C-alpha cells in the first residue's frame, strides 16, 4: 500500500477514553499508516546517509493506566532502539502532525551533542522560518524557530531532562496531511534540511 494521507478519525483517536480502546485505535488506524510512511522515509534516509537506518513504531508498552496523548514512528541508525540515539520522528497529536529530528533526554553523549548545537546556534537559526522547536517531547507546545534563543539550547546542554526537537508542525486542516504524496514529499524535504544537524549530533560522540 502507498500512504493515502491522514483522516479526521486519526486525530479523533486521542479523544477515545480508556487505555485499551485508545491503543486499539492507534494500532488499527495509525500504525498501518506509520508503516507506509516509515518504509518510504527509511529508504530515503538510508540512501541520503549512505548507511542503513531502521524504523521503530512506538508501542507504548510501559503504559498501564493513562492512554497516550500522541503516537509516533522513529527512524534511527540502531536496530534495537532509538531513544538513546539522534533520530527522526513523524507523529500525531489530536490537533497536528510533527515531523522532526529528535534528541530526547535518554540520549547518549547528550552533553557533547548539546555543546555542538550551542556552537551551531546561528546555523540552526538559518533553517526555514516555519520550523518549530520543542524542548519537551511530552508537551504539544513548541517555539517558533524565529523565537528560539541561545539560552534554550544552553538549557538542553545544562539540564539533564531537557530535550531538543526541531522540525515542522502541520496543523489539522493543512492540505499536506490529507494528500499522501504531498505529505511524504514534505516529510522528505524536512528531513533533508535536518540531515546536517543529525550528522553533527552523530559526530559529537
């Protein structure tokens, strides 16, 4: 199958009450789409990077009570896991889809990577104007790239739980979400602009 786009009920998944019911909807509505998106993007990234990368689809296995507020796929150069590695993500909240490079708190060599990002602050600020930054992957809100300050990147360096995720948010109603081909092109182009930062992170170990 080729990805056909997101639909209204994909976003409505996150208003379903109860862990089991919401997880069933995630597994039947969203994860097959992640498989299609992920297959396309792993092939693209493997070719661009010159090495194999691997698709991981969030299982939310640790949850026992609270249903997830979002779900995602991750692409990393490690077959066993992604959280300790710089990785690319595509994910869904109830009101938007995110496409970004993710460096989360479990990251190995986090301080070294963050130091290199502090030094590269001017380069980060030159990414496209519509890009946003999240400092906590658990929260929906983000900072427009134009409002990002050096102290935000320094916090990523200095605070153990601080994170740095950069890329795009596509809000419900954005035509790129319902057109599968357009969405894949958008995700591919977003990742393309973020590859230099990803490589910088890998090179900081």
